[in-house]
C-alpha cells in the first residue's frame, strides 16, 4: 500500500521532512482572515496606471463631435409687423395702467386730511404760518385806507399833509399808474412822473399805525383835493361801507368818462357820497358800468327816473342793485298721458272770438250704387289682337 509522502521522501534521504505534502491536507484550524482598510479606488487606479509602462498604454483619441447648428427660421415681413404691433399695444396698455394708478393715488392723497404741520412745497411755510399771515394781513387792511380819484400830479407829501392830522402814517402806496412807455415800470414812472398823457387820475393806499386813525380818516370822503377831483375814501378791508339800498347801478357809460361827470349828472337827485366807475387796470379806461352811492334812500327813487337819460352822448341805464331782469314766464310742463290711453280732455279745443276761422268746405255725399268695371267688348278685343 501507498503511504502519503513516500515519494517525496524517497527523492532525497534527509533532504526534506517526512511527509511535507501531508501537512497541506491536515485537518487543522482554518486560517484567520484579517480585514484591511478599504483604500480609495481612484487612487489605486492611478497607482496601477503609473506602474504600467508607457509602451503598453495605447491612448485612443476620438475625433470631436461637431455640434449641429440649429437652423433658425427668419420671420417674414408680415410676422415682423404683427410682432411690432403687439409690442406697441402692450406698451400702450402698460402706460395706461400706470396713468390710472397715478390718478388713483393722487385722488387718495387729496381726499386725506392735510395735517396742520405739513409744509407747503411752493411757499415753504406750514399751515399755521399761513393762518398767522392771513390774520396779520387782515389786521393791516383794517389800518389801511383806499383813496381814489386822485389827480396824476398828486405826490406822497400832499397825501401825508392831508391825512397826518388823523394819526401817524406808516406808508403810502400809489396804484393804477399808467407809464408813458412800455419799457418803463410803474415804480419808475411814479418816481420820475412819466405818466401816459391820457391818464388823468390815480389811486393810493394810506396805511396808519392804528386802526382807529383809519376810521377817522374816512371823514375826508368826497373832499375836493383839486379842481374837478373829489376823492373817494374807503377802508381796504372786506367790510366796506357800501350800502346797496342807497346805491344805483349805471350801465352803457362812456369809456373815457370821469367820476366827477357822473357826480354832476346825479347831483340833482341828492347828496352823492361816492362814485365808482369800474376801469381796466392796464389802460385806466372804463368798462362801461359803475355805481353811485347816495346819502339817503330817497335819492335812489329820483335817480331811477334818470334812466335812459343822455350822458356824454350816450343813453345810460339806471337800475337798483340786485334787480334781476324779468324774463318770459315759463308754462309748467303738463303731464303726458301714457301710451295706449287717449286723453279725452285734450280733444276739446276752445277758440276765442278773435281767432281766424276759414271757410268750411261741404263734404261730398257718397253714392250707394256699385261702380261698373270698365270692360272691353269682344269685337274690339279681337281687333286689338
């Protein structure tokens, strides 16, 4: 029988241990496996690539793939026009929306109550400051006296000498100045006394330091400061001394009329307190109407009788102030009857004796006999054929 290791032992005596191959088939304990840490695969591949000689590496370079160019279709002229029109319509719609939004925001801002401490952008002042300014202006107006129908040659010293007896004067301002040339301002014309030759009168404002002095100065109303010039003195505040019950309205006045001509025309009716002819600021010419203030109401009745009287070649109109023209009286609209119904009351019409009545035609009597049809006899019908 064959013994394991017999052949290997017979090859060389004492060369190898007995039964060296048998040790591989022995039933001993299994080998112990030790787990090694897993390395980076990319790093291992790179190391393996370095170990491979360059001769064995065969690099295959593929040709670059050419990208296919997308063919863009160019739009036609009609398509371009359509696209441009659509864009223009979109822009117009957007602009309209913006305008509408802006309007709505402005309305909201205007509806909101403005606080008192809001600064006005135009003047740079607050509402409180504006109120204070208006109150101060009203106080100054109560201390100011308007002097009208002054001669052109009047100076500030003459006015001071006339009104200084009533109190201390703060300032004097001339108005209704018409310079001789358009290039000259009104201030320069007043200083150099270069007035238009047709200008015959000017106005002025006299400011006193106290309000009571201005009330005293009203006594100078109607005084003749020069030949043919009776001055008109009144307060510059809104509460004027004009009374409608003692005044009359004048119309169709000449444009170049003077106040004294109107005073002389109505002096017969009673004592005239003041005459006011409404004039243009730039030219100084009258606008064709004015007012006359009397001392008593009885003079108004006499002045109304001078209606259509001739003054400087024109027929003037004299009326009460606030008197409205009597127009034709309108007949109230009668209610109309609804459709489908007949109003029997409107059918009967009444005529006056003076109304014109024409001749009436007698209607023809209708005959009860039936009419005969115009038929053609047979003999004639055959001839016609």
